[in-house]
């Protein structure tokens, strides 16, 4: 067992900081330090609602209608693992990434932190 790592799909082990880096990569539209690392279309697809399950994109939960986290902002997207105890939350309206591991009160965390940050008026 890796004490610093969390298990995500497909045997991926990473710590909270690395998970947050993935969130920042999504916020930047697939760029890292000015270099395109991931296509912007791929990021867009991750955040596009599925016609069959609108609260889900491409491997991301979308909170557009508050169906995933009722009290968290509708502008957030998240990945969850380990029964919901690992979380990556990305909210473009607030330029916010939250990486949480082994948590049990994810919605409380997302709501409290999000309330402390004023959303960008053009995105919210």
C-alpha cells in the first residue's frame, strides 16, 4: 500500500497534489505552462452532458442541475472514487480546484469553500 497515494480507476495511484494538477489542466483547457498537453475538445467532451444521463459527461459528474451535490454550485464538475471518498472538484466559474481524499463530507466541503469564492460574472 502506498500511504501517499489514492487508488483511482484502472490502477492509477496518485496523491492529492497530483490529482489537483489534473484539475488545473482541465481549468486551463488542456494547457500546462502554455503548452498544449490535452486537446481542448477532450476537456469540452468531459463537461458536455450525456444525452442519456445529463448529470454525467465523459468520466465526469456535472452538477448543472444540482443532482450530484444539491448544495454545491451548478458550475462544478467532479470525479469521484472509492465510494465517493476521493474527490476532484473543478469549478471554472470560481477558478477553483478541490482535491480531497478519504473524506466523508464532500458536499459540505464543496459548499463551504465555494461560498467563500465569488464566481466570475461571465461564467456563472
